[in-house]
């Protein structure tokens, strides 16, 4: 037993409108009542945060934004600040999801600044890292992860959690094998402990990339996998609940 509380998060990406968000939250709340042993977080789109906050008020389920701007306020059309996320009750925020790295050209440095901004707003950053297929096949996986992790940890204070999401496994149905995921998580754990000491032992390392009810239990059985960041299967409350069930300590 690692002593780390499992953490399971659903990233809704650019899916759902308010009525769907409300129905999802009602259903997940109903199912989750009485379930102990895992921390659960939803990452809806910005326009849904108010609805989700209302629907989850008083429950054990937390919610967060999918991104934030690194400065606290100002002339940044279309962006959202940490203070604005905190204002709608967010306790988490995703930083550096590979889709933001790809679609918006986010650099490691920017992601580190976002993680620091989140902390300054009282929100825990869940920093996403992961190699592309090309980086893996050219033998650069650990070099890439080392660089991405160092940028995340350079942000003071440190992240709330790290999500390892191999880019080639996101939305593709190609999950990393439990052995491959554990190999990377063990590497990241050693790096975290070297950088942060006992805080590095306590930090939760999540796996993401085509996690489903059918593969969650064998991934969760790995000693350095502390939970999941789920995309596709997290859009359905039943499937997400089954993944949570496989992740209770
Ligand atoms: P997926 O997405 O579960 O659909 O592969 C994971 C993610 O992007 O966080």
C-alpha cells in the first residue's frame, strides 16, 4: 500500500451542454453515494462549470477547469484566470494537456507558469505530460518526460498531481500495457522523490490514455499508478463510475 489516496478524474474536453452536464452529475452523485476510498474530479468545459458547481454542491465530487491563463487578470480575450476558476468552486485545473500542447503550441515553460498561477489562486494543478509515438519510437520517451516533469516541478509551489498520458494512447483505443505504464510511473516516481523528497512520494501519479472499465483494474494494480485521467469513457457516468470502482484502495 502506497498510502496515497486514489484520484480519478474525467476530462470532458469540448463535450456536453448544460442539460447533459446536469443529468451526468445527478447520475454520478446517485451512484457514488457511500463510495469511499477514492477522490473524484470532473473537468467540464468553462461554460458548464456553474451548472456542475450547482449540481455537485455538497457532494464529495470536486470539479476543475481544463486550462487557465498564467496571469491573475488583464486584457486576455478568451482566457480564464485562476481567480475566476476559484470563484466557481474549482479545486483543480488541468495544465498542459497534450491537446493544448498540440492545438495551442503550449510550451513546457508556459505550462509551468500556469501551474504556479493555479497554486497562487488556491487551485491544485494536474499537470499532464507524455511522449508522442514518434518520440517513443525514436527512443526519446524518458528524455521528453524528464524535461516536461522538470518544467512542471520548476513551478513553485509544486503541482497537485501529475498525469502521465502517452499521446499515442489518447483517444486511440491503444492503452499502454500495465507493464509499460508502470515502467514510466516508476521512473517518474524516482524523479519526483529526487526532486521533492517525501513530498515526491506523496504526490499522486495518474495514468491517462484510453482507460476503460475493462482495463482500469489491471492498470490500477501497478504500484505507482494512483488513479486515472479519463477522456472518452469519462463522458458516461456509468463507465466512469466503474473505473472509480476499480480504483478504490
Ligand atoms: P482518452 O483521453 O481516455 O479518451 O484516451 C484521455 C485524456 O485525454 O485525458
